[in-house]
């Protein structure tokens, strides 16, 4: 059995892989260039779903991952990171409505729970919505979906790992991988520390391609930026994820709301001193759309705007499991990490330690980029 494993990245994937490894008896070191949950995992809409994901294998993986979240939440009732309130979605314009209808038909064909609501149905679920902002009918409702608090989930998984003997190294970037005879022998850190390894798991999110390159592997990525707006606490009951035409929103704990729209993603620009600046006009439009939908939040203020880099492999599908040409180097990289991480991370951990997970991981292997 592989025993000494280095997990690169302390986001949702890194934490889930580490927890799966330590539970199986491995010695684990989790390393991150920053703080746990300090990268993409700390700046994500974190919507748990399998809403329109294709192909079927990706949908099925997401459904299993949603079930894994439920199981973990049931096993750790003191945790408050998992919230399954459902998701409401509607569209404007003939083309967008047709696309939504096709998505609902597709998931129903897969056996996924979805149904159509009218305005009165929606107001029974979300009574503080403005009726005039809702269509008379044609609102899709996906009751099994929800959201997570990534920091809470990561904290729980890493605490579980540490209690099982894992070490978490923060603020120490990986600078090199020692590879000889088609095997990773050690991981080198910016601090000068050298970590001998039996296996490495690349959970580096947006930087996954750079880590793969250190191992001599080319991982195509097409990362995108995501902008999130965080409000002050509001005295308005928002109980679930909402995808309205001009704003996406969800609760964010302690009365706060998290706002997003595709439009605002394009308003983030690299700043001269590092990081990003976001056009204030785009932030204002998202807030205005949220207020129009929930008038009771008019008094809320913007407490923060965060920009995250979404890690998206070249073909849009997850990259999971070992690399055939470097068998002790493994991947756990994808968009939808909030949904997939607990289940997919555990599958990867199992394979690292010699369990046969080929049936689940075959559609998502890195080696598809080598053919």
C-alpha cells in the first residue's frame, strides 16, 4: 500500500482527498501556496447540483456526489456547511426559455428530480419575492439542489485529516517535483523543504496545469473568472438558490446573501498591483437586480466583492485519478468542485491506495488528452 502521500492544494478537493487518504491509513501532507480555502474554494457560488451536466457519466458522478454531501452532513450533525433547500430557475426570451425546457426534459429523462412551478407556487416557497419579477409560470424547481459553505467543509475535512495524523503546510508553494524512472520521488517547496513521496495528488485548482508541468505532463485548462458580491445581513428570508435572469443569489449564513450574474464576471480586470478590480457599475447592477427581486433587502450594503479563478479542464470535464505514464501522480481537478469534491475526492484517494475505482474514474482520466 502507498503510505506517504503529498496532496497539493488545500481547497475542497485537497481537503476531501486528504480525508479519504487518512481514513484509509495513509500518511498525508497537504501543502498550499496560501491558506486553506484561500483560493478558488473561498470565492465560489458553491451550488451543489447536476443540472444539465453532460455527458451522462458527468451527470451520474454529480448525482453520487450530491448524495455523498448528504451522507457526510448526516454523519457530522455539528457541521453547518451543507444546505439543501433546492434551486429555482427561470428565463427570459424565447431562446432562453427553450433552453431551460430542454434542460428540464433532459434531467427528467435521467430520473433527476425537477418540476415546473407557477408564480403562486414560487411565492409559497419564497414569499418575500416581488410577484411582478416572476413569470406567471415556467419556473423550474430542482428540490435536491443546494449550496455549501466551502470554508466550513474544508475546515471539517482538514480537522478530520489532522486528527488522523495528517500535516497541513500553508504559505509554502510547490516549486519542483523530482521525477525519475516514471515516478515522482519527492516534492520541493519554496521554503526549501523536500518531501519524499510514494504518491502525489494534484488538487491545485487553477494552478493544476503548472503543477502537472512540473511532472512533465500537459494539462489543457481554460480557466475563467467568477465575481461574487457579498451583502451585509438582511432581515429577509431567502431559503434557497435562485437563478433569475438578471441575478443569481443564495443565502450565505448569518443573514447575509451571496450575489452573482454572468455579466459581472466580465467586469473583473487585472489590477496593477496584483489581484483584480471590478467595475462598480456592474456591482451596482447586480445589487439592483437583487433588490428588484427581493425588495426587503434594499437596506443591505455590499460587504465585499471577491474574484475567483474557476479551474476548468480543456474539455470542461473533471480530470480525476492516476496518469498512465506517471502512475503515482494523480489528479483531482474540475469545475463544480463544490458539488463533486467529497465523492470524487474519495474515489481518487481510494485509487491512490490501490483500490480499483476504474469503473467510476475511467471517463475522467487525464489520459484522454494523450490520445
